[in-house]
């Protein structure tokens, strides 16, 4: 690119990262942090930019890519391009870049927070105090469950799963795990035990989801799996929403087959089943896994590294379709 490219950013990013981006490109930004950019506005913005700086929640499908024949790149702040039509982008000669997996510690923090919040009924307690209802310090009104000493069942023991296990050790939890491959070093370091999925469902007090989303993991937890869990068990998901069959989860919660759920991700984000919104034994957060300012700044800077490489005619280190750059 011989002239300054036009970059559209779908939501505000860290200020220092934004200033850096403005040093190498003409930047337009959607300034509203409160909601996902409406599809019509995204389509209109893409028509006026050379590079789209997208976030994880943005759907960059065939129509978005087709909106501007001169679009050069989609620089995504995603680890995996789940919501990007990569094949279509490649067909159109549009480079797609992502970021490396740098969110493990942040997601693990949130994951443990969801476990504690749902088991100890913290959100219910918060709402009670705000409504001037104080049942008493030894009342059973908000009695919940221990996290300390309970059994954690990790489905997926990659970076985030292992980071969660390290935190769980501080709570003297027994750690079971399942994944497509055993992790002998992690077993030794963290005292994890590799078990079958059915045993994990049957024994875990917290079923903890960390697997990637793909055709094999779609709805891998449904009616059968909920039926195997303890009625005192909680399910916690910071992975991808569609790993759980949400309709089956609602049924399990309504029938008290499980005790509750802590959810940061949903099957059809930003939509959340109305039934979940009404349940007191469910803690819901709006996909906050990486919502730590220091991390978000680092993530934004990786995206800008990718954009700068494209501007300078270099292959970005995180390009998923580098073949388009050689045309």
C-alpha cells in the first residue's frame, strides 16, 4: 500500500493502541462500547475502508466481504476466525489475520470467579443487599456450596484448562480431566487425573468447559450428559456457547438435574434464552473472558502489528491465508 490505508475499527480499543494505529493509517472508529455494531452499520463502514479491524463478536460473512471489492484485509482480534468467512476472503484475495492464544490467564480468572459466584450465590446476595433485604449473617436463605475441596472436571486441558487447574489447586480441589490427548506433564505438575467423559460427568462437582468449538464439539453436552451429572453439580462455560445444547441445559436446570450454571458464552450471542435470564441459580456474563485492560491493549497491539506488516508489504505472523499476499 503506497498511501495511508483507511481502517475501520468496530468498537473502541485501548487508547495507546489506537494512537499507534492512527500513526500508520486513517482511522474511523465506532465509539459505542455498549453493544455490537449493527449489521447495517458494519456493511456501510466496510464500503469505506481498506482494512477492517474486527472484534470477536463481529460476524464477517460473505455479504460483509462482498460489500467492498477493494477491501484488502480483515485484521481480527480473534484467536480463531470463528465468525469470519475465511474461504470467501481467500477467494476474494482478502488477507485475514488473527492473534495468538494469549488470553489463558484472564479467562481462567473469570472461570474461577463464575464457579465461586454461582456456588456461593453471590449475585443473589448482591441483589438482596441492594434491595435492602438482609436475611442475617447465619441465615440459610443464601446458603450455597463449597468450592474448596470439591471435584473439578476439566473438559479440555489446554492453556486455559491448565490455568484453571492451577487456581483450583489453591482451593484444594480434586482435578479430573478429559481431552483428545493425555497431558502427562500437566498430570504430574497439577495432580490431574485423566478419566473418561462419562466418569467426569458423574463425579465432578464443577463441569468446566475449555474445548474449542468445531463440528465434533457442537452440542457435545446435551440431555444425556446432564443426566449423568450430580444434582449438586454446576456447569461452567467460558469456551464457546454452542458446545452446550442450551435447550437441554434449560431443561436440566428447570428439572433440578444440576444445581446451577456459570456462563460467559452463549449459543447465539448476543441472544440469551429467556429462561436463563429468569433463573436465580445461573450467573451470566457477556463474554468477558479477555476483558482485562492490560490484556486488551496487548491484543490490540498484536492486531496493529499485523496491520503494519500488511501496509509495509510483509507477511503478518498471524495471517491465516498468506497465499493471498503472493498474488
